[in-house]
C-alpha cells in the first residue's frame, strides 16, 4: 500500500528495480500508421502497449499495485460506448485494465458512469487505496449535473467491482480528488452552483464553482464528513469580490502540507495549507476559520491558472554543493491548463515554484514546449499543458516529471536542476479510427484529428501511462536513450 500523505510511495524494492531494468531492455510494441490524423512521434521514449478503453474519452489514469499485479483505473469524461464484456451500451465511467504485462494490457471491467453527453456525466476522477485488507476505488459520479457526487467501490477483485457507499451526492462540478491511503482522509472537489445560472447559489451558498469537501473514509463503507474548505471570500454569506470564482481544481497532500491549485486556466492561485489545522480545525466556514490553516498564497498572472500543484521536496542542487546554505530546495510544479483549440488563447505553461521558504513561494523557472517544434497550433485540438504526473515513485521523484501536453503528447521534463529544467524526451501517440475530431469556427467550421493526451501517470517500474481525451485510449510508454539513463544511472 502506498502512503500518499507521509512520504513518497513505498514499495520500490530491489526486485521491482530489477524488473525495471529488464523491462527497459525489452523491445517496443509495434504500431501501424493511422488511416487519418497523424502517426506517432518520439524522442527518447517509445510505445510499449496500448488499450483502446472501448473508445471512451479518458481523463485520469491511476496505477495501483495489488496482490502482485499492476492495475490501471481510468476515469472517463461523459459519453457512451459499447462494452464488449457485457454487450451493452454503457455511459462512460471507470475502466479497469490489468497492465501487469504492459505490452499486453487486458481490459477487466467497466463501471458505468452517470448518463450525459461529453463533460456532463462520466466519472472523471479515480483514486485507489488499500484499506482493511481490501482495495477500494474512490471516484466521482457525474460532473456538472445537479445530482453528481462521490462514491466508493470495492475492487479487491478488479474484474468484479461492487459499490460500497455513496460518500455525498446532490452536487455539481465534481472533479479532481485526493485520498490519503494511510489515514483515509479524502479531499473531494465539488460545487453546488446551479448549472443554468453561474450567478445563482446552490443550497450551501458557496460562492464558487468548486470548493473542497473533506471526509474521513478510513472505513469506506461509513463516510464521515469533516468540513468544507475554500478561500476566504468564497464561503456562504460572504460579500464583495469573489476570489477565484472558478474555484479549486484539486489538492495534493504530502506530509503535513496540502497544496491547492485554484483557477485551472486563469486567475490562478497556489495555496499552501497546514494539513493538521485543516483537518482538525473548526468546521464552520467563516473567513477566520478558512484563513487559519493557510501558510501562504501565490497569485499567478491572470493569464494563467492552477490546474495541478505537485510537490517535489528535497531536491539537491548539484551546482550548489559548495555552498554552505540552501543546497537542498523544495518545489511545487504548478501547471496551467490550455483550454482552447488551435491556440485561441494565451499560451499556457508549467512553473517551478520554489517553496523552500513556505511563507514566500516564488516561481523560478518555466516548463514549456516550443510551438515551432511541431507546428502544434495548426495540428488541431488543444496545444499546451493540462497536468503533471503525480507519482512519488522513487525511480522518477526529484528527477523527472511528466507533463500531459494535449496534441504534444507526453513530455518528460528533467527537473534535477529545477532552476533550469529541460525536456528529456517526448512521445506523441498516433491517431486511430477512434480518434475524435476537434473543431474551431472562424467564419467557417474547421475540424481536425489530433491526439489529445489529457493526463499522465507513472508507476514504480518505470512505465508512463497516457490517457487520451479524444477517444484514442491508454498508451503505455517508457524512456529510452539518454532519458533512460536519468533513472537507471547508466
């Protein structure tokens, strides 16, 4: 069981490292040229395996090691597709895929989601924890419908998941959760604004599209509400300007700190919070109670937002080894999401934020892919970052972070010198007959087929998983060449 709160994920044993070295030496999976769209492109990364995910638009992959197997749990956007395992058309929900042999993924089960078209239903977010001798899946259910919520499933047998509990329902805008596997504390991103009118408050009166509902899921069958949380000025009964009306996108918790990203693609805020005060503090959402656990806040340029805030703590700066102070630094990889097709917006990027002095976070470097590298703005779909990987696996942690870059695929970023990060490799999957078009209108409507890598994750063995928003499935890749030497040391 990995520990998502107190330390980087455990379990990277010498046996696993040996498996990594063997797998890195194996040959790549074959790939056919697509009939439309574009072929695969790569530098120091290669395809290992692929699963179509039944042609469903994918959001978040979570990779979990259970009973000697590696299982991918993939959340989906809204939509419908046929499930060959049941022979029925099912609303997009959660795909469960055995990736123990990454060259031959095996689709095990699909948990249907809430009815609704793209972005209206589905079950985008999924987290997985081992508790009480069982494996549990925490997932969103629906997205923008008023009866959306969060629920827990027992996936001890990943081929036969069963629902255990509904944590909370009657919500809107459910999205990117975090679940502490050691304590069971869950941070559920939700809203209750009326969908038809963004200015109309929902039952709780929160003045933001998304806030955080914190629950104790130490017993997944018996959820216990702890508190609601957001920025002061968003709470019920507050007046005046709303700080970040779009709200929170999602937290990541490490040790006694919670890192919240707000704004998603504009008016971004990074908030560093004392976890203990957050979980044990007063429940009433007053301005004073919301401010109390906050350690600091970094306001981004209004052009950029906070989609993902991934902490990478304790990076030794090799060039600073001779210095007597400050040789080891703490960072947050802060990602702003590109949202418009064919670059019809500000250019988005990811940022290395130095948080060594927590009360004064400071951006020191930018992670971005030059558009000229592939004429990405004319390829179709979105170009720019969506999110970073969130893996604490020692094989990658403090060395590489992976950015999902929509039509730019996955980008492996070398952050060993966080003040001058560089791209170490990339992989852009080939489109297939399943890949959906992305359109723009400028007098006339124009549609193009392009990959849309939406989220990425990595496991302890050294494999990287790409979830495609445009229905192309799950791609499993690995590092090669000079990039592979970063993790193997050879």
